[in-house]
C-alpha cells in the first residue's frame, strides 16, 4: 500500500467550503499537497498519479451545498 | 484501549461527520471519504467510485436496502479490508449504482462492532475507540 499523507485530508477539510462553492459535482484528488480536479474518479486518479507516485491520493466528489443538509 | 479522532468537516457552520478512509478493492487500495451514518446498517459506496477498477462488484451478495423515501435500492455486499487511521479491519461493504446521495456511507455493520463511536458536536469531532 502506498503511503497516506494526512495533510492531504487536512487540506480538503480546510478548503471544503471553498470547494463546495466553486466546484460542486466535480472530483478532486489531493496528494502530497498537489491537487487535480476532474469530471470522474478515474480522471483525477490518473492525473494525480502522474504527478505523485508514492502517495495514495485523498479523493472525493465535491458535494453540492444542498446535499450537506440531509436526513440519512 | 486505542482511539482515533477525526475532526468534523464543516460548511457554513454545519458540522458534517465526513471522514477519510481507505478500502482494499481486489488488489488495490483506494482512498474515499464517507459520511458516518448511524442510521445505516451497512456501509454503502457508490459504484461510480470504483467502476474503473478490475473489480466485479456484482459478484457480491445482492440485498435490497430501504432508503429515506421508502424505496429499495440494490446493494452488492463484499468483505473488504478498511483502514481508518492506523486501524485495519475486515468490513462488510456494499456497492450500489442507486445510492441517491452524494456521499459514501460508513454504516454500523462491523465498524460499530469494532469501535465505540462518539459523536461530539460540542468538540466537533468523532472518536473511534477500539477495545481489542
């Protein structure tokens, strides 16, 4: 298993509000402080792996703000 | 007794129990974010997040799961390794093309059996405490 960089998760938390405002519905992959955005999980996995080889990227689909108030 | 603490993810003052984890899918470890959902029996992940992998999710056990609008969605259950922080445990994970929310769900089965899970909205964090 590749290494996990917990700072990548912290970066996502820190920037979550801005990501929801600017890029809802897109995927983001973050690894070693670098990030890429795209339309699909596969796209961002491939792009980030080209930039960062040794870190397992933190990936999510950025939710729409309406999704954040939910009854699950 | 070891514990693992995740800060809540926040948006406009709302605290969201949305946490990072990793799953081993076939031979591949992949990282996800999931909404910790005490109302979900099983952890359910969206097929769109794994469909590029060489993993036939339909080989899992098919069940129908009732969701919030009363409808049933098909879910294929698998036994996979999950990593939460430094913990790695076997977990029942379902995959569905019909999960109608934009989150993967981390449900109770196996997870809440391995950990006591504390939601602290006052401290804005979730604590997983393992007794094994």
